[in-house]
């Protein structure tokens, strides 16, 4: 259950379910994008688009699901961003889309609780 792992709650819980999971390594998760999400009121009223920063946050939350279950992670820990490199968007994510996210943990320092990961998001099999 995601709510038992991540501290995020509505409206900032951005992973609906995990469909693949390799302990300590990777996960694939789903975010169902609906028109009722509060950010669509202003981004943009006549052409709602999921903000890119929320897509990055959703990927980070999925990585958090992996990291918070790794050896050395404290239950209930909170993760913070330290940086984001090489982010590119290929197409808008809009209400009605299912964002399929893949993350892989590339580095884990249990002593300091620091992780590096890579991630990608897809809609209808195309990179978003």
C-alpha cells in the first residue's frame, strides 16, 4: 500500500499504483491523470496540461517507494530533491492520460539516505 510507504497525501500523492517492483532496484508505477486535479484550474484553464514539475515529482515519489524499502532506510523517512539533470519533455500530459512511469535506482548511500535514480514517463507507449 503506497500510503504506508510514502508520506504524501492528496492533492500531492502522485503515484496511484505500482505495477512492477524489483526490491532495491526499480519500479513501474501509474498515475491516472484526471480533469479534477487542482492544478488544472490554472494550468491552463482552456488547455489543461499536467505541469512538468509534477511529472518529475511523480517520478521522484515512485523512486521514493523503492528507496524507502531499501536496507538502511528508516520507516517514515522523508526524501528531498537534491537535483534534477537532463529533463526533457516530448509531449504534453493531459486529463484522460495514463502516465506510466519507470524508475531505476542507480546509487544508494544508506548511511546518509541519499539516492540517485533515472526515470521516464510514457503515455500510450510514447515517451512524454
